[in-house]
C-alpha cells in the first residue's frame, strides 16, 4: 500500500510502522486513516510483532490542533478512536518505540500498545488541559495503567514528564540511552520473535481478557462528553485559537 505520511517495512516476523511527518510528526486525520489501513494490512501478515515508531527526532507532538475545532472534531475523534481500537484489538504484540516528544495524541498512541520503549531524553504527557481540552484516550486507558490518582494528576496538570519518571510510574517498560536506542529496541524485539507465535497470541488474549478494560463502552461515554459538552464551550475554542496565534488564552469560564 502507498502512504503519504507513514512508512511500513517488514523485517522477518516484525512489522515496522513509522510516522513520517517531520519535524514533529503531528498526526492529522489523513495520517490516522493511513495508520488504520496499515495496521489492518499488518494484521493479515504472518508477523509476530508490530513496532510503532517515527522518523526523525520526535515520536509525535500529537494530533493536529486545527482538527480539534468544532467543525472537524467529530471526524477527528471518530478516526482517532478507531485508530486506538485497531491497536488495542491487534493480535500482534504491539510495541511503541519513543524518542523525543510524545505528547497529547502522540502519547495516547503508545498507551494503546502492549509495550512502551523510550529513549532517556523522551518527553511524554497530555498537555490538552492547557488548551481547555481533555485527552479522551488517556482518560479511558491511563487509570488502568497507573494509579488512578496519579493518572488524574497528570491529566489535570498537563505537565510533561521524562522517560525515567514514566518508567517509575509504570507507563514505560524500558528506558535506553539515546545513542543505543535503535539497537536496544531491535534486541528487545528479537527476544520476542524467538518465542512461539501461538503462545504469544494466546497469552496476549488471556492477559487482555483479565484486564476487562471495556474500552468500547468507556470511550463512547468520554467521547460523547467531549463532543457534546467540552468542545462547545467558548474556552475550548479560545484555547485552540490562542495556541495557533501564539498568545496567552483569555478564559471566560464558559
């Protein structure tokens, strides 16, 4: 398949999906659809592991800000939720390999993966609240990844945190030195592909079943609140405009 904003490569039993929209790999609606299409194609292949990563210095600065305005938000939310569902429902072992920034939607994509590997200088976080928005996917997944109070703090402060802190919280599995990152990611993947493919598939199925996340139900409720209440506030639109105009937002509280 031909893509404009991503690249897909196969190396034995491993599929590498790379976001390719330098310099910050911002994910717009078109990129979301390309990732969905690629993941659905990968699912048909005789592979064991899918690595989601990015070209350049950064994983992703998040979803396109212009797609958050009320006229495009419904399509963006629908498409991004479909992307996350596609990752969550994959029978492959999904690994996010992060270097640089992984913020907003660029943080939520890795959250949907089974494993997160990060370079030591990576910066993660959900800054949406700074723009008077909230991160729907993180609201659904993060409280099941780390302690609920810690998850709530990260979401309402919008603070960024480094890879070491992310590992301490249990968000990131491994942190590698920047200069060794690519090599260490390959080593980690190689250890997995040596295992029985059917054992990995069934183990993942059992593990996911034990979590009982009910993502479909929760995401529907969270997305509905976002689209029917939050995005209709004056502050939500003001936050987006202030960001694009590079100025301090003027909140009205309505």
